[in-house]
């Protein structure tokens, strides 16, 4: 599966009634559209509007166990993080967020459940 397919599968999983009933906070999960291929003009416009290279793919703005929010960089099973992604994950952690790299949608789902079941 491609990274985009893993992400789509994760969102389909999170929207299932039995999952949403157990973890209603997942309604706040969103994708940060920083990746993808764009022509030079569109890339310039997005950069001017504040798009930053390396920002994680997903954000769950829910506080748990002393963390402000959860950020996930979603990769395929063999995907690697870039230096920019590592910087963002480190800085987001330093600012009191839980930041993780997940390989595949199943690992991301496990990360979401782990995070949401932590005691505040």
C-alpha cells in the first residue's frame, strides 16, 4: 500500500460506528496536507501561506496524560523520515505533544488507541 492508502484506510477505520462510539474524540482527527506533488506556482503559493516542510501528517488535538495533542507521521512499512520530519517530531515533543512515527495504518490505529486510553 502507498502512504496515502494507509491514511485513507486509517480514516475509514476511525469512522466506523463501533470505533467512534468507543473513541468519540477521533472526530477531531485531521490530516495536515503538506505532502504531495504540486507545480511550482502552487508550491510557491502554499509556502507563502505557511505550509512547512516536514510537518507530521496527522493531528489529534486532544489532551491526554499531560500531553497537549497527538501528532503522527504516517509512513509505509519501509518508509523513512526526512531530517525535516525528525526536527518537527522533536520540536512538537519538546512543546508538550505526543509525536510518533507509525508504519502503516494498523500501527497508527494502535497509537491512537494507546494515546486515547491514557489517563489524563
